[in-house]
């Protein structure tokens, strides 16, 4: 990642780097609630396609199902 190469010291970004470097991190569920997890995945899919409204809808639905996300 370019920010890492440039020596970013932003704590949140560094936490993201650690999470991304953790083996299997991408396969871990967002929630133990299967419905909430599915809605989060829908939100992530929409976000990856540039559909911000769809992403927000998915994330919002997931939070209603599992407010601890």
C-alpha cells in the first residue's frame, strides 16, 4: 500500500495494516448473527462496486440486526 510505503503514522491506518496482515482476517465473519453478517457482506459488495447507497443500506440493516458491530 502506498501509504505504508510513504511511512504513514496515522493510527487508524496502521490498525488497518495490521488487520490486513493477519492471516485469515478476510474470512472472519463480521458478526455471529448470520443475518447481520449477510447484510454486512451485501454492504461490502455494494461498496466495492462504488454503490455507496447500496453499501449504506447493507451496513444500516446489519447494524439494526446486530448493534454491536
